[in-house]
C-alpha cells in the first residue's frame, strides 16, 4: 500500500511550534493519501508554515478559515473538503505513532467496521503513560455499545480512522458550537456507526499548559450548554447512566464557578444560574441523585451563591419591588 486511503484533518491555531512535528509523525510509516491542515485564523505564523509544508509535501493541502471558530468548525471544513472515504483527526500539539494510520485502516477493513480507534496515551516531553488502553478481545462492538462507553466517564478513545460519511451526517444533525462540542459530535458519530473496532497503535495527547483546552476563557462557560445537550441526548438512551451524567454536569458548573474571577464573575454567575434553572425545567434533578451527596452539596452551594441571578428569583424580586407578592 503506497498510501493509506485516508484524509487526515489537522485543525491548526497558533501552533507554529508543533505543526511540523505533528505532520512528520502523520507522514511516518505509510503516509495518508491526503492531509488537510485547516488554519483557524492563526496569528503566530502557523498559516505561512503550513503553506511551506504543503510546498514540500505533495499530499498536503491547506485551508485558511476567515473566521475563528474553534476545532469543531475547523474539522467541519476539513470533513467537507476531504477527498477520501475515510478520515482521521490529529490535533497539532499531539503525536501519532508511526504506522498508526495503516493499522487502523486495516483494522477497520478486517472487522468490516465503520471506525477503528487508537489507544490514547499522554506525554509531557519526558515520559508517556496510558489513558485509554484497547483490550482487543472486547472488540468489535456496536456503535451503540461504543457510545455508552463515552457516557458518565470516557472509557473509549474518540480518535481513529472513520468513514467520512458518518461525520458528514453527524455535522448535518449537530448545530452546537460550544466548548467540548467535539465530544458531543463524537457521540453522534458512534451512534450512527454499525460496528467499531480497535487497534493497539497509539495517539499521544500532549500535556501542554498553553493548550486551548486548559487556558481559561469565557467561552468555556458554553461547556454548560454542552452538558445540557448531553442530558437531553441521554434521554433517548434508556441504559445511559443518567444520574452520573447529571452529577458530572453539576461538578462542571462548580469547577467553572470556582474560576469565575478569570471567566468574569457576573457572566459566570448568570450562566450557572441559568444552568441550574435548565436542570429544574428538564426534571434532571431526580430522586436517584440522593445517592450522590457530594453532587447535591455542590448544587446547593451553587444555588445559594447564584440565587440573585436565578431567573425565577429575579422575577419575584421585581414583583416585590413593584408591590406584588413574592412566592
């Protein structure tokens, strides 16, 4: 096999220090038929570097976005521009093990699967360690079984080689553009897959203090929108761990609230208050949460801290100021 018939999509934002190493790892072993570097309005010279790399490598194309939209939108552009029936995603500050593309592609073909996932490892430059290891005797699984392993806590890696058609359909169904939206998209892809296989090749996730997933930014508050989306999504899945999903959402709200100084105190308080109100409207605070006292304690603290911003309380206070009764 001269080329692996896969389009590799690399979203790039201010990644000049990592892009060449990332590309070199993707090209190692049997290179893919196509690599799409999607620049998301970088300001550090990443776009010029990507274009230089494209001049050196015949299988590399560069797409330059006109509006910064985050990795989810960069991947969307890559999926639509891809020419191969199979796609894979690699982030610029991560490293793919040499030969991983070919092994995952062969694994998908051998199992007649729609997806073949890699193992997930972390590295910090000095050492590496496993996060999600594939036990091959447990694969292949159905797409629904793979989906269930992403709910509550992730027990399966989301990256590997996948049919492009799955992502085209998932993007057609998915309209959210929020922090962690890529995780929600992955769940839609697993939901649509008939069969998911796995291989032992490794995807190395870099522990990078400058990563956009670590830096505090007000847009991280939109992860609460993603949490509500997931709660709604799980309603269609009777065997989903509903209470665990809700408890995780509460802890996410608490994590954000603790960082309100960096995220904007007033904005954070209002966002968390709306999140609590949405949980109540959805009936997500079920009796089963009583078995999770720590989550309930965090919810009580959040409610007390955000009480002035809660929608219902704002209305009652306005009514009281106007001489009306307060419930």
